[in-house]
């Protein structure tokens, strides 16, 4: 029995908005523990609906910028080498209204699932 899991082929989450989501660990890829870890690239002009997730989400930016609206009260512009933890139960919307793609990683605890994200239509 191994005491580690090596990920060499992350699961590419299908999207229709141009965003690349490579889940390395989580419910769609290697289902160990109740957390998820994903590498993402949000294209310029990308946005998604508000959500009220049932998980904490930690984001770290490698390049570009990401706009984060939290509880309709705060707007945060997260930039290269910055990170944030948005706590579960917060009403949040992520977007990239900027002119360049945004590359980042996200960790969700417990793991991201479509049932736990609570996206508004």
C-alpha cells in the first residue's frame, strides 16, 4: 500500500465558457479525502453567476487578476502572488473582466461538488 497518490492526468472539467479547469484531486478526479485542488485559467472577459458554496475556497493567483465579489459588500481584485480564503456560506461571484487571462489554483474544503456550490441562475 502506497502512502501517497501521484496525479499525472488531471480531470479536465467540461465547460462552455472558455475556462480551463484541471482538477488534480477531488470528487471528479482522484477521490481521496474531502477536499479538491484544481488548476484553472479564466479567459479575459469570463464571469460566472453568484454562488453560496458549502465549502471554504482558497485561491492563489499565478498570473493576471481575478475579481471577487463577496456578500454584495466587498469587491476584491486578487493579483499575482496574492491569495484569499472565501469562507463557506458567503455569497460570492468570481470573474475576470480584465484584458488578460488569469491563471490560478483553488483548494476547496470540503471538496467542490455541483451540489455544494449552490450557483444562482
